């Protein structure tokens, strides 16, 4: 059985393996496709749509779309950059993102994507939703003002921690994160050591008493844009990749 | 928690084998029994079924017909779709509010009535319409509304208010409804008479592969909207690995302005069930599910009785018509008020007892559908066509329509026409012909295919109804010269905001922003550049959304920008001095002025 | 700075600044460009600005720097005036770009906010139990608005406050007729 799949991202030949999604193969090849809900090693979700690429001309989410031989993927194009920027701006106006006092600032993936895309202010009007904060748990706080509904915590708590502490209720713009209890996080079996707490891309799920520990300037995205680690994955394919005629 | 509640909820769960996969049925039973699915009840369901409490809440809170607070014993749901609005929805709502002394969305203090508005209930040809509990009420006037409330106060039984019965099976005791079929031009195929059992008989005389071939020869394409070749879908499902396989009839008919599946289910349920049975035979399924939208719950006992009769007649059950190798049965799965559940993967989620989120594709339902097993989802009308193809033969079927679009299409026509109702036309019929048939009154625009379709003007009236030109699942809403088309667009965007499942970013947020933008256009608060930005956003939502709902939700805006651009241009204007028209200072100081006792804001 | 801001030195571009619903932190950041401020005053004149305490516009300005969003009607009037008097308007800081800390009230009805602040708050002593009103107090807006939701804004310098470097980069670009394009290191929301 052939265990190599050759396909193309922005004209560059990339080699992946059967069963991989576009984003997985791209990561290994050192090609960064912006993403938010994707998290390595857990069920693909496909909800944020930040990873939208065009596969054989059709838009799809790179984190859910399997690679196939000869697939022609567009990633870093003007049109797709504009879509992604628009989506990030939507997320900023949908919630209440007060970066100036958020513990996650500097380490936040939403913010980092905005930085990477050069967003200085969203073009859409702010929606200012009313969202609940749950500080009932002794060690953990949920600030739904910042939740982008990416379901990372939902998936990790269910599939890695084996607890299913988090879930979504309601639908459409009313959709929100809930916990597996009548109302409060303290009534769930969440533990401060749960892995679900380490995957939130934003400052919606925070451990208490550990914030602001890293000085400004040394946080994850203070110096290098998000995705730099993937792009510097130089032992991967692109070094060996050949430019393909358009 | 009261022991009584625990016992009763446990008993209900027990009736469904305490199977979390039957969450919809369990929630429905609770909703009907208690008028709510309360927080305590959710705990019991969780412990009985093994689902997490959050999973139960996630499902229950998704559907608009379930409530987590107590509903009145009588729930009045007024259909707020565009044809209803054109026919006086607001006046009727006002009358209900007046008479009940509550606002829309509220329950009377005595717990007797809840008043709500709801998306299209599939009665656009007899608008304004409402469902009272399950009972449809049509062509409501403000007097009717008052009268209904007064009568209900006496006996609380909406069925007793059905004085004049509709035509055909609407008058059947098990339906007992005032609904009319409004069958107009429907002589061609689907509503013709038939011998019960004939189609199945013919199918069973062939091999499943031959049945699929016949459907392919007829070039049948799905009537639910997407137009996917039915034979090919069956072939994929049949060929996919995994047993058992499932066949699902999509009777969610949620596209506003569509009501043809309702009429088929009322008058030709045998043909629908025959088509479903044949589909089951073709793909190798022994279980069929009819996913019936909650709005059509009034048809349920009738349909159950029809199924029972088919069982008695050997058309369902074991060894159908003596065919040893073919056992097949059908069950009805009720929806609970969610347009997105018409989308086939969301429909499957709902059948599995979860919130109606669409699923990622691939895998496609044909590979991994219901319970992860190969599943084919087909529209009611598609299945009727299947039965008809078996009855008349593929060649005769193909005599109707065009090469790419064979057969006929049922259209649900409403709005500014003298003869609203169901029309069966061969594919290839022009919009103009349809408008003439239905006696449209000076039409200036037609919404073809519902909100997710396109709003077209007279330049397009000579276009043909078929998959390759004016594609439609059947909804046609006609607008005369006095209609405010941007108001229509705004109402459609409201619909999408309400019905988005909220899974993906562009649809969840983008539609809110688009709806608000249309509102601002209507309020003359936009500038030319804002329209360009709105168009760009509409494009982003259409291209990046995860499922067909979000991918088509900007169509009201995109198609009016294309076909009725002047409507926008007339309302937008450059703001002087770099100001923003959208900011209205007077409107923004109202709260402070009230607090300061300066109601004029001065 | 030229005398009274009245242009003796011809054609020095004029820059106006204001603090609307802000905390003056962004203005501090302007001063924080350190010795570069000497270069700055060489090449520009400050028009209306808290830095020189000019209360009214002297002339049409090339650049207006807006700190803070709009929380009351007066902010709106000032901002609209800035829009008219400045060729290029820059939102400086998170309050101007997204409302900032003052916008924390945006999810709470105004009356509830005021009652908490003046009547019900745990540290409030207000025997009258009334929310203070006076016709000289500008009316609060229902919500706090970022500047660009009230007037058109040409550039944004997010940050709380934006760094002196970001401000310097923006001003240098604008004063040499270049578009403002901040490098990665200068776009920060905190
Ligand atoms: C938001 C949305 C709603 C839909 N609603 C319906 C519906 O009510 N009925 C239907 O048959 N198909 C509906 N569809 C199409 C189904 O996904 C699916 O294509 C169809 O049921 C397949 O049947 P067919 O091939 O017979 O048309 C909907 C699709 C979307 C995206
Ligand atoms: S809390 Fe965090 S991880 Fe969980 S859904 Fe919200 S943003 Fe995602
Ligand atoms: S487009 Fe996205 S949010 Fe909208 S209904 Fe589909 S999956 Fe849900
Ligand atoms: S990362 Fe692919 S949709 Fe979110």
C-alpha cells in the first residue's frame, strides 16, 4: 500500500500520509495554515473556519478535509486572507474581549492571529453580548465574555480527561458554553489538573492565582507571530519541495 | 426533587429503552406531559440514559419546540414567515397579545397560554397561520384570534375549534384539520391515482441493483434542494461498508414558503412510504425513518395509522409481499423546531438524539450516517417520484422535463397570487408560465427556492425552472408592486439568525452582522462604502460557512444586490464631514435623558 | 512650539489631540516618546490639545489623535469637531479603538450602572438615594462607542496604551505623507 500522498499547497508540492487532513500534512511540511478550533491529537471540529482553504477550487476547512493525491490547495491567497481576517474580526465583535486586562494577553491565539493579520480594529460594530462569568470553582474560572466556542475544552474534557465537563447549549448567536452541572463549575468533577484547562486558545478558561506570571515581552506571541514555530519546521518538506509551474 | 417526578420521568425514559439515542422522543414526551423539560427532569434523564446532564441540556435547549421553563397548557405559535407577514401576521399577533394580555414569547400568569412566534409552519398558501398546540389554524383574522382565545378559555382544547374541515384527507378523523390542500395544477404524475402496492410489487420483481438502475435511467435528482442524483446516492450507500444500512425520508420541509411535502404526506402518504420501502430495498436497509417536522405533528396519528395498515397488508414488516429476503419497517421520528435539521447531517444528529448540529463531511452519510452506518437521506417528493418511476417506468417519467432535469416539480406558490397552492409543472417551465398559472398580480419580484434561493425580477421571468437554471426546492413567494423588498430581506435574515445552529463562526456571527446591516440600510444609516462591505461580508459567509445553511444564508442580500441594486442605492448616502450615519446621537442618549428627567434629550 | 500656536513658522503641520472617555494614559504615552518629543515639536505644531491646553481649534490640522471612545454627548461633539478639523484622524489606544475599560459598562443597562455607582454601591453614602443630575453634566450615551462607530477613522493604534514606539512610528509616517503600516512588534492590544 502506498503510504505517501503527494499534493500541492500554493503550487508547492507537499507529501503527506493517508488519513491526514490538509492541516496535519501542512504542519509537517512547515506550511502554516491559520487555525483556532483545531488542536493536535483530538477530534477535528471544523467550527471556527479560520483554516478555510480552497481544495480543488472549493472552500473547505483544512482541519477536517482529508488529503488526496494531486489535491490542489490554495492557502495564502489574497481572497483567503481576507476571509480569515473577516472571521477573526467577527470573533472580536461577538464577544467582549478586553485584552488590556486579560491574563491570556500575549499568549492568546485569537489575539495572536489578529496581530499576525495586522488587524488594528475590527470593521464590524461591536455586539456587546451579556455573558456570564463563573468563578465558583476554587481553582478555575470561566469567563464566557472571551469564549469563542471552539470546543477544545469540550473535546479534551470528554476524550482525554474522560469527564465531559463542558458542553454547549442553545443555538445560533445564543449558543454558549455550559458545564455538566445545574449551573456552576464547582458542582462538576473538574480538577485543576485536567488537561481541558490547558487547551483554551483564549482567556475564557483560566486557572486561578497563576496569571500575569510571564513578563510582557516574553509571552508566547510577544516577539514572533503565531505559526512561526510551524513555519520554522525546516527539516520538513518545503526545503525539499519543488516549486511547481502554475 | 420530587419522587413523583423522578418516577414519571424514569418511566418515560424506560419506554424508549433508556436509550440516549431516543432523546428527541423522551424530550417530546416530557414536554407534552409537563409543559417543559425542567432542570430536575434533565438530571433524571441523564441518570436514566447514561448521557451527561450537559448533553441532555445541549439537546433540549437546541430546539425551539422544547422549553426549559414551563409553557402554558395551550401554546399558540404564530407563523412569522414572509407570506404570513404579507397577510397580516402583525395584526393577528397584536390581537392575540391584546386578548391574552401578554407579549409574544410570554406565558399568561395563570399558566394557561403561551404566545410565541415561529418560523414558517408550511401553510404559506393559507396565511396568516398558527399552530395551537399541534392544531393548525389558517387564514386568521384579528377577530378569529380573539374568538379563539375566548373559546379556548372555556375548554382549552384547540381541536374543538376546528369547525370547518379542509378538503381531502384533511377531513380524515385522524387529521381533523381546517387545512386545505389547494391542489391547483397537479394532474401530471405525483397526484395521479395509483394501485397501492403496485410500485413495490414491481420493485421486488427486480434486483436491488436493477431498481437503482431504473432510478438512474429516469435521471431522478433529489427534490429537497441540492439536486443530487438519487440513483448515485443509493449506489454509494448500497456499496458502502457497514451493516445495517438506513434510509431516511426527509420530511422536515423547513424552507420558508414550501408546503408541498405536507400535501404529499396528507394525500399521497402511500406513495411516500412505497418510495421509502423501495429505497430501503435498493440500498439494503431494513429500517426506514421518516423525520417529520414538529409543525406537522397533526399528521402523525394519521401517518401512523397508514403505516399500521401497510403492515397489515404485508407492505411493511417481515417478508414484504411474500418476498422472503426483504424485511422492512418504518418509524416516525419527530423533529422539534429547527430549520437546520432539514440539512441531512443535522437531521441525522437529531435522529441520534443530540442537538441538530450538522456533521463534518467527509464522511458523507452514504458512508457514515445514522449511528455511523451507511445512510441515504431522501426528500418526500423524491421518494414519491421513485414510486412513480416504478409505476410508469423510467422512460415515461423522462418524457416530462428536460434532459438534465427529468420529471416534474411540485411548486408551493404563495404571496401576491390569486391562486396560491400546489402546482406540478414539468421541469423547464418558465417562471412566467408559473406566474400566469397562479394568477400573480402584477408581480415585480419572486423569491425562488425560499430565503436560501434567489429573489429575481421581471428580467428573469423567462428563465426555466430546472436544476441548471432556476433551481428550487419548490418555494415560490410572489411579490406585487407595493411590497417593501428590503423588509423581506430583513425578515429572511432574521430567519437565518434564528435558525443558525451556531456551530461555525461565519454563520453564527456573520448573519447577525448582515441582518443588522440590512436594518441600517432600511433606516438610512448606511453609506455607499458600507454596502460594499456588506457585500464582501455576505460573500465571506457564503464561502466559509460549514453547511448549506450558512452557505446560502446571504442569498437574500446577494440576490437583491444583484437584481434590485437600486433599492439599496436609493437609501444610502455619503455622510457629510466624515461622520457616520449609523450613529444617532438622539437615540443614544435616551436612557440618560430619562434618568435625568429630560425626556427630549435636551 | 510656536507662540500661542499661531503660525509664525510657516507650514508646520498641525497636530491636535484629545482625550475623550480615556484615562490620559495614551497622552502619557505620547510624552513617553522621550527625547524624540524634541524632534516632534521641531516639525509640528500642536493645535487643540491637552498638552498645550488649547481649548479650541486654531486652524485646520493635518493629524488628530483621539484618545478614548465616546461615553457621553460631549465626547460625540468633540469627536465630530475633530473629524471636521483634522485631515487624518487616528484612534489612539484601546478605548478609542474598542471602547476600553469604560465599555465594561456596555453589557449593563445604564440605570443599573448609575444606581450602583451613586446609590447602591457598598462604599456609597447617598442619603438622598438619587442619581445626581445637573443640566451641566453631559448626558451619558446608552453605551460607550469606539471612535470609529461615531466618525470615520483613518488609522488605529491599539494598545493600552499604545507604545511610544508605535505612536512615533505612526506620527513619523503620517508627517511624511506615508500610510501607517505598523510592524508586528508594534501591534499590541495590551
Ligand atoms: C439548511 C438546510 C435545510 C434543508 N432542509 C431540507 C428539507 O426541509 N427537506 C429536504 O428534503 N431537504 C432539505 N435540505 C437538503 C438536504 O440536506 C438533503 O440534500 C436532502 O434531504 C436530500 O434529499 P434529496 O436528494 O431527495 O433531495 C436542506 C439543506 C439545508 C442545507
Ligand atoms: S472555554 Fe475556551 S476552549 Fe472552551 S469553547 Fe470557549 S474558547 Fe474554546
Ligand atoms: S453554516 Fe455553520 S452555524 Fe450555520 S447552520 Fe451550518 S454549521 Fe451551523
Ligand atoms: S481550525 Fe479548522 S475550522 Fe477551526
